[in-house]
C-alpha cells in the first residue's frame, strides 16, 4: 500500500494590494509506504514540549504556531525517515493566467492534478498497489470537497488507469498531515521570504521541485 499526503502553503488571493496576500502558492506531496513512523515523531515532539507550551497547546502540531526549535526538530526527524519522499509545485501567482485567477477552485484542482500526473508518469510510487491520497481539509463547502475528490479520482482513472482512493481529512484526524504542514511551510519560506534554512533540512527527501506558470 502507498500513501500520498498533501498540504499547501500560501493563499490563492490575487489582490496584491492587500498586505496578507502571498506572492507564492505551494502544494506539497509526501509519499510513504507505512503510516506508523510518523506517530512516533508526533508523540516525541509533543512529549518534548515544555510544560508551559503544553498548557497552551491544542494537541495538534501546526508549523505556523510552533517555535523554531520545534520546527527544526520535526524536520530533522522527517529527514531521517527511510521511505519518505517529497514532491513540490510552486506558483508565482503574478504569472497565473487571469481566467484562472477568477476560478480559484478550478486552479487548485488543476495544479494538484498536474502534480499527480508527474507522480504517475514518472512512476514515483508503485502503481500496482492500492494508493491512498489524503489531502488536508481547506474547504468547509461539501460541494467543493466532493468535486475535488471526484475530479482527482476520475482523472487518475481515465489518464492512468489508477483507481485513486481520495480522502480529505483534518490534521487532528490524520497525523501525517501535521508533518506535511511543516514541509510545505519550509518550502514556502524559501520562495516567499528567501529563507532556505528550513527547506535545506529536508532537501535529501525532495525528489522534484518545479514551478508552474
């Protein structure tokens, strides 16, 4: 069995007059064959938190809310995982076609599918095994979530004859998504803030990192 975990960093807003609109949007895939190792990583990180931090902690690791030492410790542990592989696509949003800027959900699905096409085309994971694709929940709209799942399932089946099993879950429900959040944020900082310090910690696990548009 193979697993693909997905998360993103940045936003899909295109009004660059707003201070919080990001210049880049990142989608990150993490590939693994076994789910158990990450449970040890998350438990280890949580146990290492000082008591003062534990009291304020919600019980879910989120890169944006953690201190630098926690981020580095987690990334170091991911870099030591034997079968973990990372694949990234990043968008310079100012170069995205105008018609796609006005259809953010279509753009999101489109970019995700391009990354999946590269995965299957390059045979990065064994396609003869059952493949679980688990994305971090970003929408509360049931219709948009259902559309995302059916789109990926149908395109994978029609383009590659792969019956992809697609799920959308929260980081609280799926601990691997907590890990991908840290990975995606590390890559995001590289492009958005020219800070490669975190991305360099996991570069041995990155098998592909490409731009789109």
